[in-house]
């Protein structure tokens, strides 16, 4: 109740709630593609490479959000190209992007003039620092993601489920795969201030993974994953407010707990059906 009373009074909490809902929309739409395609490790590589863009932006006095956006898209294209061209060395090359991006970010941030930047807000998120300008940018990114999904959903679905069949049908698998990774990059930028770069993989994949246990169609997965992501984001924000806990970690912990409960329930359900 303390959280809801504060929500009516403080604008920063209202911004945090709206930011969480906007981020949940992106997660719910893109997460099922990530889970079905099984590219969570690529998401991790893109996410950690983003810190390099944030560090460079801070060093030159540019908006960090813009640096994150550019770095995310560039990393998505490079990692996507690597995964298509060098599949046998894919894990090592993505690991190099992963570590190298973070190292570049830390070096540039450490050399930023004037003051030291708190890395915790980028690594673990700080949803309470979301501003009105951030909300507008997040809404714009959501609009781009939704528009692309509406226009190219069939192509993305074909690429995720059966690349060979998609090629036979004349779908440009390479182009749509890279476009999908760019959409993943936009979603990661949405989540930076909500859960941070370290925990972003969990919020992208866990709600979608839970949804995949209970529904079969990709559209239904998107709808349910969006609802679940919004639920854990609002609940985590509320639970973390009173005890002054890190909101990002609380949100991800709730997601992990919900996934475990869902997995146990699914196992019980299967045993009952088989029995």
C-alpha cells in the first residue's frame, strides 16, 4: 500500500511504472522470437557490447541513450554476420564481442572528464531514474518494433522455425535474420534502465519461455509474454520500493521464480495427463 500511495504522489514513480510497461511491451513481442530461435547467447553478446557505446558517448559528451542505441544495432549486425559466416567459431567470437564491448565501455567511462559515472545504473539498471524524455524514446522504439512485427511477422516466423523451408519459399533469410537481431537490439536499449545490461537476458527470455510452456502459437506467446513481463515489472517495482531493494534485481528474481513455478506446474500437469 505504501508503494501505491507514493505512486499517486511522486512523478518519478509514475515514470518508472510507465517505463516498465513500455519495456514489457518490447520484451513480450521480441522475447518469443528469441526463445523459439534459441539465440539467448546472441542477446547476451549484444547486451554487453552496448556498454562500449555508452562509454564512448559519455567520454565525448553525447547522450548515453544514443550511444547505447548505435552500439546495440552495430553489435547486432556484427554478431549476426559472425553467426552466419563462422558457425564453428561462433561461441568464441561472440565471447570476444561480449568481453571487448564491456572493456571498451569501462575504459572510456573511467577516462570521462569531470566526474566518475556510476556503472551500477547501466550494469544493473535504475528504473527510478527514467525521465519523460526517456519515456518518449522508449515509446518510439516500441512503435518501430511493433510496426516491423506487424509487417514482417510471417517472414520472422519462417526464419525462426525452419530456415531451409523459408529459403525454398524465397524468403531472404539472411536479411530477415539480421533485421530480427536489430529489433532485439532495440529491445535491449528499452531495458537498460529497467534491469540493466547484466540482467537483460533474463527479462527478454523468461516471460517468453513461461508463455511457451502454456501456449503453442507465436502470437499467443507474444500476448502472454507481454502480460507476464508487465506483471513482474510492476510487482518487482512495488516490492522493491518499501525495503529500498534494487528494482532490476527484484524484477528478474520474480521472473526466475515464476519460471520455476511454471515449470513445476507443467511437470505435474504432464504426469497427470500420462497417468
